[in-house]
């Protein structure tokens, strides 16, 4: 039996057009670090078909996108782990 992660369920709720706007905005705010592709899809949909994305959800997505981009710029990049010594024994 496979289980769905909470972030996945919340992301699906955010993109569900039949859900209420309040639930969609609340679900977006509950995701700590939403995927940039999810936010980009919402922002793009608002340009191609404005009726599909309510203004409250669009505003929350734009703020979340800016916050996530800023977070990823500040977060230090992964540094490869250096070997402790040149020889195989590590001495």
C-alpha cells in the first residue's frame, strides 16, 4: 500500500479547480516550500486563462514564488565532501 505525502496532497488541492478558493489558498500556505513548477503553472494559467485562477490564489502564489526564489538564493549551495587525506587509509 502506498501513501501520499502531505505536500503532494496539498499541492493537488491547490491545483484542483473544483475546490473552494479558501481551501486552495490555505493549502498553498500550508506547504513549507512549494515546488517552483507548481507556482509557475498557477502563474502561467492566470495569464492564459484568467478565469481559472482566482485573484486571491494568484496573489498567494506570486508571494510564495518570490519567497521561494529568495530562499533558494540564500540557501548555501551543496559543497562536495572532500576526502580526509590523500591515501586510502585516511591517515
